[in-house]
C-alpha cells in the first residue's frame, strides 16, 4: 500500500484546487481520495479513522 497513500494525498490536493476553481470534477476526485484513505486506514488498523472516512464518503457523494 505504499503507493496508495501518496496517490490519495495528490487527489486531495487536486480536489482542493478544483474546488477553489468551482469545477464539478472536484466531487468525484474528492470521493476517490476518501475511498483510498479508507483502505489506507483499514490496512493500518485505524478503524475509527476508517469509519470517519466512510462518513466523509457519504457526505461527499
């Protein structure tokens, strides 16, 4: 999972940039970021953080 976390971070930055430019693509990019971080936290056994990411996914979608 070494490549997933940097990818999720890049998607987070891209989501913020797209959001500041008011681009609709920001929503799916942000959702992809949240879903990747859910996997990262699951792998690290940080279950409460994983559940928080699931809440963010529900709010993002």
